[in-house]
């Protein structure tokens, strides 16, 4: 039997529960309940009046083409008279950014999450895709607590030479090469690599510290001081390398700063090398929980015997206060060495 090549209309039935995000003027993100699957899902709703249907469906096609264990999967895509919808799984653990808003991450967590989401980036690069919007907001944590790359709204295919002309991007994650007017906003996978580095950096320092650095470039009415921001990017002074806490392993810090190289000839040229360098970090001292408040820094950790350590360093103090199982402890090494070598 031959079928006519006609698409049949289908009924998709979901009920919006509440809005959980907004992505620009023309799209919103909702938590919803799908009637047929009897499941909570995430719906990205995009107004059909914002652009043509081909562009609307592009993100859905890219998501489908990017199927990978570390990439958020598309459930389905559909449209009605007013909107185009992309349905994705709902992850109750939320995003990496939401976790970072609750507490600082340990070095071990930073390395593990980074390897996972970079695996997703590596996969899309193998498909000649660039993501262009890598940030903690767009890395979701699965029910198995694994990092998944999400939100392909800015993603696109590169040309035969690996280039793509950027038309819009997330300002906070601007790469220095965008400051070069001769490039005419042409970017390649190294743009993603810069954003990878900035994402790992934010995992190390925390978003409060990162936002404090960025807010320096905002005027009193919240507008970006573009010239000052561009100069900081070109000089490599944003983000501030010195803000990385002392308990972060040197190997991890080197990975971050190589990703953030403003000279692209010195930056990583592929994600494989980043993954290899992250995987080779065999370091003790990866499990410190770090907090800073005002003029005080604190680290807490358990060693392999279960003993609990607490380190408090107040501004102006020559030595930190260190306790082991609640009792004062003296150390012969400097604080940085102690933090990085606790087994």
C-alpha cells in the first residue's frame, strides 16, 4: 500500500503547571504535565510570530541530532496556531546553577560534572555543531546526578571550514575574539571552549564572586560599560584568575586558564585534550567544602579515616585556626599545601 506524503495532524495534550524560566522576549519555559505519558515534562514555548517555522524547528532538529547520554533529550516537538513547543524531560535536581546557588562545589564534584558536560559538548562538535551558550544555567543534573548539556537555542552548524557567524550571544560569556572587529563575529569550537573554561571557573569561585567581578562593568542604571568590558577581556583580567580559591588543584586551575586564553593559538583546540587533562588529575584534597563570608574563609572535610577537619582563616590573621574532630591542630606546612594534600 502506498501512502501519500502528507503529514497527519496529531493531538498533543499537556497542562502547564508553572513557568520556570524565560529565554528572551519570544520564548518561555514551563513545567508541565503530559496527559498521554502521565509524566512531568519541561515545555519550551516559542511564539510563531517571532520567526519562520524553519527557524523555530531548528532547535528541535539539533536536539534530536545531538542524542547522547550527556545531552538533554527531546521528547517531542509540536505546534498550534500561536506557538511552537519543544518537550524535554523534567529533572528535579535542576541546573548546575541552582546547585551552585545553594553551596560551593568540591573539587571532586567540579571535575566530575565538567567531564560529563564536556562529553556532551564533544559529541555535538563531532556533528559539526557549536553550542554557543554554555553556562551553569544550561547544564542540568539528571536524576542520577549526572551533568547534561541543554538549551540549543543559539546552536548551529559550522561551515565546511568549521566557522559560524555569531549574531547573538550571552554577554557574560563573551570570548575575547569577539573584540576583534576584523573577524566579523566569526567563531569556531574555540568559542565553546572559552565558555567551558568560564563555566568551570564559576564552579570554582561561586556565582557571587563571578557576578561581583562582572558588575564592575555595569553603570548605575545597569547598562554595560562596553569599552571597559572589552578591554578587560582583551587583557585577560576578566575573569580574575586570583579569585580561584587556594584549595583548587593546580592541574584544574591550569585547565581553566588554558580554556580562557585570549590568544586562541594558546587555547585548547579541541575538547578531547580538555577531557584528557581533567581525567588525569589524580589528587588528594579534592573533597573540601569551601565557604567565604565577609572577611572569613572556611574549609571543612573528612579524611579517609572519617576524621572531621575544619579550617578557618580570618582576614588579617597570620595563621588559620584548624581543628580535627573538634580539637585544635597545628600544622607544619603552609595552609595551601595542607589543603591540597589531606588524604
